[in-house]
């Protein structure tokens, strides 16, 4: 049911974030352009912030903007966009989408009961 | 261990008066710092045979380009790219080189320009990880990363904004009258700290360093050379350098200091309770707390209580970040780590330009740098002791 894909090591099976050229866990050299692999999208909020000041004026209209550090069950921790109502320890689902620059960005949403967090 | 490693002197501390924005180039700032250092040392610049430069904005030049630019001929040229950990890393390297006799006099220089756009350029292109996994999330820069670290720390250890505020207010008191502190005439009280506008919650205005144009520097040489020149100097008792420590911690609550703290104090031959003043790398107050914990001044999560137990003087000054730290002086890029080093050197040599801590004989200085993704990777520390006072 997960729509999340993450950089992945075909040798040891571990996910990592951000994308790398070598697996930080087993140090296997990763194939160039290796596809990201489906990953468990469930995670837990470790930290939150509400950003009021941006260094890029393109973001000004969307401030304040909530962010969270999320520990993914898949392994790595990520920085993601988040709703403002999160508390530390809350279960979330993280999804991947493209922003208007075509960059892959992660967003956390409240976990539903069916997600079995 | 080579006995000569314990005979290393630091001397000739110099700080530029920072400017919020400046049209000066980084090359000019480096030249101004080096001129200031050599004047303090009463030494012709041509006698330098070692140069270490830390800067984020020197490109397209490098340290070797500056050697030619400055008209030097060197046996040791270095450009540590470790952000706020660069200064102490440079001292650590230079100390070994001097002890080995491979070089005689090394200038340790940090400088960065700050025009209207230089700070956002540094942040946007800081690293591949930052470009891919931090910048797209609102382009908050280090404020966003350290807001997350601060939020996690507060939740885990029960620290409150007032705890950080107590340190920030004390530091600002320390800065009053320090000629090179940009906020030397702007005292701060706890209510102003608490009601400041939010930057990246829980961080508000007075938790965040102000980027400035500036630079700092000093010299490393053998003690006998400092003695022969009649210069006030500090001795290097110990240095620590550790990068990317505890990388499995999901959010940073400690840095490389904690990994090597025991070896550091063993090398120094002393203990934290003998330290007279502490210069943390205070890019954000949570990092000062973590350094106090990791370097053995208190247990993990206990920094707020430790700061409360320290004796303040009648003006509310604390022997932490004795010239006000970067939170009062501004952060001149990679020279932010030189600020604490130069200030610790001043305190133990009787050269303080503002508040002189009474009978300061030892100073602990910490460096920290390079928030590549979600934490700073580089940790350094140095223990300096009185050698010869002014």
C-alpha cells in the first residue's frame, strides 16, 4: 500500500536518505542510476519546526511552513513537509512527490487507523 | 608522544570589527586579519612560513592563491573546509607540524565576506545532501535544521526556552564593551528574548547568529619562539577532532566531542572543573548545551542546570562565551570557529578586550561545523593554558 520509494542497496537491502553513490551501511558501490525501491511509508515524528523565514522568496507565500524529522520504519530519518498539528511521537505516513522545480520532496501526513502504526 | 607537542604556543590574537554587510572582498578581509595579527606579533609578514585559511567565500582563490597574493613563501599551506571546526583543526595540524620542525610560524586565519546575497548562496549550494534533502523544504537553511535539533532536545531532556534564554542573555551581557562584538551596545533581557519574533520555531530571533563580514586570526609557533619574541602566549594542552560521530543517532543530541572526551582530558592532564572559561561554538544555544555535556562539564541533558549553577558577576556575566560569542559578535562564515579560539587565547594571556575573567588560566574552546544534511558533522575542541601573560 506504500507509495513511497527510497534509495536502496541491492546488496544488503538497506534504505538510505539522502541518495548516495555508496551504501552507508555495507559500503557497496551502488549502480549508477539505480532505481529507488518501494519502502514502508510509516514513520514516527522525532522533531518539528514551523518555518517563518526563508532564504528563497519563492517560499514566502507559503510561510509559516511546518516541517518534521521523521524516523521511517524503512530505516532512515528524513526531513519532510508536515501538517502543523503534529506532536513528537505521532505516527505518520510519508509520501514522495515532485515540487514545481521537479525535485523529489517528502511529505508526512497523519497515519490513519488502517495504517496500523 | 613527542614532548614538543606540549610546547606549542598560540599568540597574537586579532579580530576585525565585523560589519553586517560589506562590499569588501574575502581576499581583503584575509589581508586585514593577517596584517592585524602580524602587527600584534611585531613580526614582519615575510617571516611567516605557514598559512592556514578557512573561508566559504574565497573562490575562485584558494589558500595557495593567497600565498602568492600576500607575497609569502611557505612550507605549510592548508585550507581546512570544516566550517566552524576549521580553526581548532588548523591549530591541531599546525601544532604537529611546528613540533616536528617542519614549519616555524603558522598564521591561523578565518574570514568571510557578506554582501547582500552571499549567505543565501552559501546555503543553497552548501552540499549535495543539503541541496537535495533540506533546501527544497522551505529553504530555511541552518535555522530549520537546528530548529529540529532544538525541538527534539527540549522534548527529550525537558529543557525550556527560558533555559536557552538564560545563556543568550548572559552572553549578551558579556559582549557589552567588546569592540569587535556587533551587538556590544545592545543588551538583551529575558523578556525581550522570550518575545522575539519566531524564525523557525522553537528558534526565535535571539537564538540565531547574524551573518556578518569579518575575520579572526592568531599565530601558532614553538613556545621558545614566543618567549624569545617576548609575546604573551597560551599553551596548547589538548586538542580534539572527530567527524561524523554517532551517525546512527536519529536526531543529533551529541557530537564528536562525546566520542573523544576522555582522551582529550587525559591528554590535557587536567579536568573540566579546573577550567576558568568556556568558549563554545554557539551557532545556536542548543549546540552550546550539547558541547557542555559532551565535553564533560555536566551529564547529557543537564546543561540547563549546569548553566544555572555557574556564578555570575554583578553584571550578570557568565564565564561562557566571554566576548559574547557569535550570538553577540555575528558569524563571519567559517571564521565563526576562530572567534572562540581567539577569545580563549585572549582570556588566558591577559589580552581581553572587553570583560576579563578574573584569574583566567585555562580556557576550553570548542568548534563545530558543516550541517551537510540534518546535523553538524565536525567537532573540535582545544584546551589552552596561560603561558606568558601580557
